[in-house]
C-alpha cells in the first residue's frame, strides 16, 4: 500500500516560527513541502518519533561567508550542524564575483585578511569558472549541498572589477564607474543575488595590510549601486561600518541611500570596546528610521564576539615572535615539547609579539580581555578571571600566564578573547540589543575566520543560554528570531514558518540535550588547510526540502540543498 506522505514527524511539540504558543501535532511532508499539520492518520514512507521533542522550522542564517566553501564543499559545516537550513553569504563586501582573471589574487588576499581563509586553501579550492556574478551563481548551482544558499553581491569585487588598481588605492569612483556598478548590481539582482554588501571597517584589511577597497566609497557611489537594486526591483543592502568619526553623520548618510533606493538595509551592530557606547546611539537611530518607515535593521550577536587563540588555531599571543615562527611548522606534540623547555620559554617570552605581526586584529588584543576558555567552554568569563588579573594575583607577567594556558591539555587549550560586546565583562549589551524587536539575530560568520573564531553556532547558543539556562525569553520567541524573522529579513517567504504549503525545512530538537562541546581543529580544507569545528548535540534530525540531512549530529549523506535565486514577494 502506497504511503500517504514521504515523511511524517509524529507527536512533537510544534513551534511554528511565528512566536505563537507551541502545539502538540504531527507534521506530514510530501516532496519538499509541508502537506499537513495536526493529527495525521495517514502513513509516511518514513516516520520520525518526535514525542517529547521540539519540531521547529529550519534556521535561516542571514550573515555567513561560505562564498569559497560553497565552491569546493557540499557540506556547509559548522552551520548545517547547528540546525541551519538556509544561509545568506557574501556579507561584509567581500567575495569572488564579479572578477577578471587578472584580479583574482586581489580578492584572495582580501578574503585571506578579512575572513582568515588561508590563501593556499582558496588557490586550490576555487576553480574560477566565472567572471560575472551570474556565472558565479551558475557555478554554485552545479553542486548540491546540505543546506540552501543565497548570495549577496560584494562591493569589493564590484569595485575592483570596474576600477582595478584605482579601487585598491581607495580613489573615488567617477560617474562612469558608478554607472557601470549600477548596471552590474541590477544584472546581479536579476540573475538571483539577494542584495548587495559593503564594508566601511578599518579592521577589514588584506593580508598585506591594505584596507578593503570599499572603505572610503562616497555616498554617490553607494547610492548608484543601491539604485541598481531599485532598477531590478529586489535586493537588500548589507553594511558593516566603523561609524567613525561621527556615527550620527554616517548613519544619516546610510539612511539617505536607503531612502533613495527604497530597498531594505541591515547593518552590523556590536559594542566596540574602544568606543563602548556608540552601539546604543546606533540602535536608537535604527529605531527612529524604522518608526519613520525606513527599513534599516541592525544585525546583532547573542553573546560576545570572541577570538580563540591557541597552538592549533591560526593565531596565538606569540605567533609573530621569532622563536614561535621557527617551530610553527612542527606537529603539535613537538611544538609543545619545545615550548616546555625552560630555555626556549625564556627566549620566547623575551621577544616582542607585536613587532612583526600581520594579524589584522592583533592591535586590539589585550591580556585584560583574555581568558582560559576551558572545557566545557566558558563564554561568560569574569573580570577577575582574565590572564592579566591572574598574573597580578600570582606576581607574574600576563605573557607568562598565557604561555602556560596554551600548553594545557597537551597544547589543545584555547585562550578566549572577546573583541566586542564584552567591555563590561557581561552579556548586558547582547541582552539589550536582542530585546529590541527591530534587531536581527546573526553575525555568526559561518565559513570565515576558520581557525580563530567559531561563532557559527550562535543559533544553538541563543536557544540554550537565553532560553533554557537563563529563561530570559520564551522559547517560541527565540525560535522566531532564527526562523521567520531572519527569513523575512532576507526576502525569503517560503520558509521560516511551519505551515501547509511552506518549504519542508525542519528541525527536531531534544531541548534538554541541546548544546555543543569545546571547539577543536580539523584539517579538512583544500591544500590541507585547518579550521575550527565543534561537536553539537540535541538536534535529533535536520530536514532540508523534505530530506533528512542530519541525524543526531551526523550527516546522512543526503544533499538536497540548492542555490536560491532572488527575493520573493511578501
């Protein structure tokens, strides 16, 4: 007898993604769509027993950087392990299309510096089957994946494509340049881009230390590109900015661009420790704009933005010293053996770790903001737990304490260094920003910073910390923040909600078991490149387009994920 459904999820607590109260129900799936919700008498070709479990929409992540990984890999881990079923990539103005053959190295160097993806990884992994953005999308479409992907058009690539060396030299675009960029933007949206991204951040630099080509782009250039989205009738603007020297003037400029093109805008909002109150001003400006009907929404993080420094990561506090560079190529066990030698230790600690550093964020690292990460990982360290505070109590130098921490667990330990949202040594900034209904939960940066940041599990952290541990928000509201809210912000209206006719992207979650372990390093990138990974538990099943892609955190082998082209009407 033929089955009534391809898949039935039985007896779960359905949290539909709208924020409404959960209901006990079955979910029936036919093909890639939800066919029924309620008490289902019919049988499924496959059935999942979800009694005592949550059944939610698949998560939509609006801020990732899988632009390279999507070319060479079918699994968008770690995001796909954390219940993410759709991701928007190409944020922060960096990416690989459009690109002329002569400019490939420029984009690789920029991605290497801004997003910490090693050059050899990109040189081996990228096949460069494209020049235009439309050709890049066509290349992406040739591979199936474990999640769906949406792509933004990156400003740095567009600027270099049009202006060449003048873009790298930060020259202003002329009217002919702007007209060409507008045309490229319109063509990209019509080909399926979900929007346009740009960076005005001083910390975004190439491996050589050159600033991102988009740093000083003038208002007329941004407006011209945004008008390309208006010409096509789709797309949103994504921006990251230093908001310096005048946050009010910078925001007013962005608002004028948004008003000129009539397209929505999202921007990165974090607390910079050097200017710890500016975030509050920007939150207010965005609320004022939204109240006036100007769609500008901040994208915020649910905890501190944290760098992981370790011997197995890409960076540690001594990476630039001559002594460490002399042993950096050795296996971990041999490096640990050398570092435990008293004479080697004395020599390394006598060297200046900043003198020859090429790490763009090194100047922002301080021992007062460095902590022993531990296992399980501690994302809420106290002020008195900083390496500087430990050193003061023990009458040692902070460098001496850091050296010891790096050698713990046979060299597998990490030092946790919050670079944003943690100036007051608590999570109050994240709590305040998440409390604002105009904000969007994101900034996990999946696919980027592969060996010194692992925040791609923000969805899991949001649910466990703010929902289960602190009970600061009700679970249905937190599910809404990572499903319908992010989906609609990206222009995706066929997913993010469990309802008949919607796309069958679903998570079955064991609420009590949900969580993740300490990050660790794997060498699975092209050219043997390394990246941080993390064991995740509590996701009993993740379903993309009606196919189970993960069971209990392990991949099933099904790859139903596709490239998604273009925004949809609300």
